[in-house]
C-alpha cells in the first residue's frame, strides 16, 4: 500500500484508475463528447469492469476488503466505478432537464 499525503492506494488501484482515465480521455476525444455524462460513464464503466474482473479471477479476491483488489483512499475501485456511473446518470438527467 502506498500513500501520497492523504491519498492511499495500491498498485492495482492506481493502474485501474489511470487506465480508466486514459480510456475516457481517448473515447471522449475521438467521439467529440464534452458533456459530463459521457465523461463520467466512460471513466466509470472500465473501472468497474477492471476491478470486478480482477476480484473474480483472483484467488484472494473479496468484494469489500479494499486490499484484495484495486483501491484508492481505502475504497474499492468497483465502488468508484459505480459512483462515476451514478454521476453519469445524474448528469444525463440534469442536462436533459435543463435543455428543455
């Protein structure tokens, strides 16, 4: 486990977070998407997929224990992915309501 001031993470969590960010950056750049919903969804979905796959395939994987998969700030990456997807849904609903 590593720490940069108050941000605690493990190698798997850092790799998953950076990969998800880069995937989001590339997808949004190629598609021209600038709205918050697309950015959050393209960042959350890979994070969720990476961590769930890692935890299912790992013999020591555990859904809640952060150190048995990817984690940032003692929160499993799959939870961060779910939060990003939830934020994407909220942004999509809010943006569609505002545009009416």
